[in-house]
C-alpha cells in the first residue's frame, strides 16, 4: 500500500502539469516555498490540511481530488518545457528577437 504523501504528491503533480502550471507558480500562488512544493510532489513533505486546501483552490479541484489514490500504473505526466520562451504558466511565448 502506497503512503498517503505519495498519493498526494502524484496527484498534485499530475493536476499541475495538466493545467500547465510550473512548480514555482503553484508554490507562489499557494504561498509556500518552491522547495517545499517539490517535497510535496516527491512525497517527502507532509502538507497540512490548510495547505492542501490552498493547493486545491489554486488547482481548481477539491481536497478529495488531492488525497484520493490514483492508478499506480498510470504513466508519469510529461514535464513542462523549459527555457526563456516559456511564460510563468508554462505556455510558449513569441521570441522578441529582431
């Protein structure tokens, strides 16, 4: 049986990437440190119910969506693109080079 922290971490990451939100933006909008956000997604940190509520609000889901076990065989979501041509919400931006 998987640890509840792992379930929460997997769900947060899946929902965050599905909405194309960077870890940094989710952390900022949830008023936590980005390194703590990383710990949550890796199943290391143990977020409080208050923090789960803030994360759920930013991700536009319920707390139950964050704590409900997901399919363990579900493939890992793809990471967001990196680099200068990516906006804060993970969308590609037009280059300003002339």
